[in-house]
């Protein structure tokens, strides 16, 4: 596969050699251990290593993606590949698009990702996303309730274009209102009352 095809493919392209690394500190943080404060004992570390080995034996990271020309765009709508994707406030979030793409290649101006079920995007829209780029080439299916199998599969959409808006991927913790969250990575930029 050429580098151009790997980045902007009008038909579904499969990537099999997806590097995956589990960050031990991140796992421990989600278990409630604060870095440089809480020190897990040997039993916890042994459990981590055992779970990591089991997880690595069970997962097969793969990606299928496709680039689709955008034919219409509105405040809450992207039309591409014969599908209408109804995503609240997408024009404000992303700006003017040329293409939708399910991979973030180097050297191309690309928006942050959005997934059905997040940012107000209805999970029922998963079927339109799958119509653009089906998961079957990598063994991912969608049931009538728009839930993917295997269960830990992720679908998402990104936009490509010279005028797109890009959030520079700072930690979402800076926007979160939960002051005492055990999983917080960074302080909030402003106080948010809820």
C-alpha cells in the first residue's frame, strides 16, 4: 500500500500493525494510586503484570478507515458518501471540512475525533458511520441497537481541510468541573459551577 493510499483512501483500508502499549502508571492511576504519593505493593504489581499478559494475548489491535468527500455541511450536519451525519454543533467545533477520515495521519490538518455517544452525537448515528466505513474487514460488527462487537471497539470521525479547527489535544481534565476527581491529570483552567 502506498503512503498516499494509507493516508487518504477512498475505499476501506485496513491497518494490521497498530502499535499498542499499556501505560502502567495510567492503569494504576485509574485504580486510585496517585503517582509519587501511593506506592503499590508487590502483590498489586504482580496482578498488573498478570492482567497485562492476559490482555495482550486477547487483543488484536486493527483499524479500518476510509476518506470520504464532504458534499454538504450545516451547523449540525455533515453530508458525505451518501450519508447524513447529525452531530450537534459540528460546524462550530470543526469549521469548514473537505473530507471525513477515520485516521489521523502526519502532515494533514485534521480535527479532533468525535464518536457516536459523545458530545451529543446520538449513538443511533453509528449505523450511518458504519455505512461509510464498515467494520467487517477487521471483524467488528454493529447490532440493531448500534452497539459494536467486540465490545471494546471504538468508532470515530475526524474532519480534514485547510480551514478546519483543531483543538491541540490538551488534557480534557482542564475542562472538567469535578474538582476532587481521583483520575484528574491536570487542574481545571477555570472554575466551573454545576
